[in-house]
C-alpha cells in the first residue's frame, strides 16, 4: 500500500545500508581513496535528510500546502545561481577535469545542444506552484543575497584552493543527492501541488543527467584533491568543514517553524 | 533621550553542531535579546545568556528580572543629551541606573542585556560607536577555538578543523576520565606549536584535580580552567598553592566580590572574564582592572550560543583591554544555524576579526531572524 515516492525511498535506504555496510567493512584503511571517503559522507548527509521529520512529512504527502511551497522556494533559491558557482569551479578546475566542469556549466546555462537554462526551469517551477512573479522575485533576491553574503563574509579558509574545494564538494553533494532523490521529489510535488510534467522538468534533468554528473563529480573531487596536493588529513578536515551540519536540510528544509507542517 | 517602548525576545536558535562540556550539552542557544526604542527612530539591542550552572539564572528568572526590575528602572529615565566627553563616565552613569534587584539573587545576564541595549540605543542616537566609550588599544582581535567534550577521535577532528581555519590556540573541555588521550588527540589535530588549555567546568575535586594537572603539565598544556566546583573556595586555595599549571577561574568568578576574594586568597592565576556572566560591560571591566592590578592574567570568554550582539560587545571590550592571553567568541554561524547580524561578525581565517566601527555595538540586527527564533516576545510599556 505504498505510493511510488515511498517505494523509491525504500530503495534508497536499501542502497545506503549496503554502502554503509561495505564502507564499515573497510573501516577507513589508509589507502581508502578520496572518492570512497567522500561518497560515504554524501551518504550520511542524504540519510540525515531522509530521516528528518520535515522530509518525511513532505514525502508521505502529510505536509500542508504551505510546507510544499516553502520547500519549493528553498530549492529554487538553493540552485538558481548554480551557473555562477559552476563558473567559479571551472575557473579553479585542474586541467584534468576542466573540460567536464565547463560542459556542466554550459549545460546549466543552456549553452549546450539542449539549450535549456536550468535557472529558467526553476522559475517555471515556482510559477507553476502559484508563487507568481512576486515569488520569483523573492527567490531571485534570496539566491543573489546568498551569493553576496558569501562574498562579504570573512573567509575561514587560507586560500582559494581550499575555498574551491569546499564549493566543489558542496555542489557535488547536491548533484549526487539529486541523482537519487529528484524523481521522488518530483513525485510528491506532482501529487501534492498538482503539477504537470512540464513544471517538473528541472527534476527530470537532475534525476537523469545527474546520475552521470554525480559520478563525474566524485572523479572531479579526486582530481582536484590530487592536483592541488591535499593530504588525506586535509581532505578529512575539508569534509568536516563542509559537512559540519546537514547541508541538504539547511538548504531545503530550513524555514520559520510557524510554517504549517500539519496537513 | 528616553525609552518609549521595549521588547524582550526569548530566543532558541538551533546550533549547527552540538556543544558539550562536563556540565551541559547544548543543541540550541537559550538567549534573550532586549530591544529598546527611543521614540526618535533609534533602536538598540542588548543580549544576555542565562546559564543555570554558572549563575543560577534561567530564561524565566531573566524575564522576571527584566520585566519587574530592569525595565522599570530605565523606562522613565531621561538620559543626558551630551555624552562621550569621558567614555568611562558614560559607562558609570548607565551602570548606576542598573542596581541589582532586592533579595540577593543576582541576575547578571538580565543586567547585561539591559546595559548593552541602553548603550546601543544611546550611542546609535548620536551616531557613535561603542569604541568611542571603550577606546581600542589594538586594531584586530584574535580568537581561539573551543573543543567540546568528546571522545579522542572526535576531539582530533575538531582540532583538525580549527587548524584548517588557521587557529593555533584552543581550549579543550575535559572531564574526570580520558583527558590525557584527549590532549594528545587535540595536539595531533592542531599541529605542533599550538597552545592548548583545558576547561574542567568544575568536574574535579582537590585530589583528582591535582593528579590531572600533574598529568597534563608534561603534555604542554598551558592552563587549567575551573578545576573545582564554584563553591569550593578553600579547596581552590589549597590546589593553587600546589598546582603545577596556571589556574583560571570562570564559574568561580561572577561578581566583583568573587574577584576580591580570589585575589585576597591567592586562589588563581587567571581571571576568565565574560560579559554576560559578569553582569555587563562595566562590571566586567572592573573585574579586569582588579585582576590586572593584582598581577593576574586575563582571559576573555564567551557564552556558548551567543549571537552577534554579545560577540560585538566582547570584541569592543577585548580590543579596549588589549594584550589578553586567550579570547573566545564570535563563532557566529560556525555554531548558530543563523546569526542575528546583517553582514557577519564572525572571525575569519586565523581567528582574526577587525574592530566593529558602526554605531552602537556595530551590529545591524536582522529583525526577521530575531522573530524567526523567538519562542516568546514580551512587549514592555513604560510603567
Ligand atoms: Fe542544473
Ligand atoms: Mg569555562
């Protein structure tokens, strides 16, 4: 008696359990590749998201309309400026992964053969949810505000090398997570907000395309770490830095507690 | 100038990561912000964090102290128009209105929130920075890291994270067991040359504290904070006479009377100052001055979970006092999920932070965030 999104979630859980079981067996040997360590952390973050009460409310269809709309706004704000972030990552990419990052960036901007700018898909989604032009403006303002805050904050890291690594890990974590949840999210938004497939195109891209991106992203991280000479300990510290809290929950599920999470 | 209205916000801001020591584990801050208006468009804010295990205060006692005592004490005041000839005089004047409530129970956090809010409003109404009252003697403030009470592996990772952020100085929370492994792990994480102190939060008795200090001295630990419970005054004196490491007092040092007794009894080497704990800027300053006159070293602590408001007040006072050995605070969104300030007050790489030059405390408060995390908002009107 469970609807498609819920089945999908069980699949993800089963997959996560397997990953943790395997990584547990390996118990951090010195030789463990950066890729495995990174993916383990991605998995922990995803598990945190899937276990959070708000996600469960959204995913089960139990949440109120207000929560779905707040979630859509957060998601749009989180990804609207990804072309800019990808451009930054492209600028710092070592030669070995620059081409992949460039392709990813152009695709995000709609400058590839497909010609669909992803930010415009996000704004289409916001409109289809009834957020209107006012809502779109609000989302754009938030996304730009986040960027400018990032530029004005005192840097906690020593050089651009570290900052670039942190950004690469965070962006990759989202691609990785979306490649496993985009279909689920599209499913619960379709049912709960009555959206049509066209409104949900952004999720289609991130479910299908990002399976490839997500795998590439892990290679990019490994490349970056090797090319800039990060030691195993430094990689560990960088991961602790990026994941000092659950970044998925922070970006997607943080809204004023007054928001109706009740049906 | 007089205050036309006030609001007390009782806040619960979730932490990005939890913080643990031997007396408490916190996953969110419990703090209070007092917002004052002067009727001519100036709005000022002050903050206090009641901590039952330090001063006996709770959010409830803080609320009562502000609603029944401190707000009535300042609501009717006519504050002088011409200020800031002499910064100290202004601080003394504002402080003189904030006498302790009758009954003997002190409310340092409530008093601190009120004092800071009065000063912030007063200074903003004149476009002046708190730095005009507390003249800085240095251009930057350098903060140290804090490592919460964890197992050795987690402590190593916290230390490694601090090192990534360029910090070479940290205070480690310890309890009665496992401290040697903890210090070794932190040393490994922070790297060679790092300065490491420990905070026992009163978890030891005289015998176990001495044993702990003898074990930690050869490991290059620089100081031990609050080895004994607050009330063990004579044990602290005995311990200090024999201790192989400098002793800092924290929970034992709340009032000027505490400070005088500690000096008289020769019970410590270091005063750990904290604005909220000590009841505001002026009282903290007086304790600092007494400490210096008595040849003690000064540390400057913070409240875990403080927002940009207390961090800003701390920045001003630390820059004013100058040459402090160990300064904590200004963790901002490293600790809080969201801070109250527009533009950040958090330190940057190396724990370094510039002076705040804006009017008042130098913090532009985001009212939306204040409202978002308020569990209760109490409107105060002039009595
Ligand atoms: Fe995209
Ligand atoms: Mg302490």
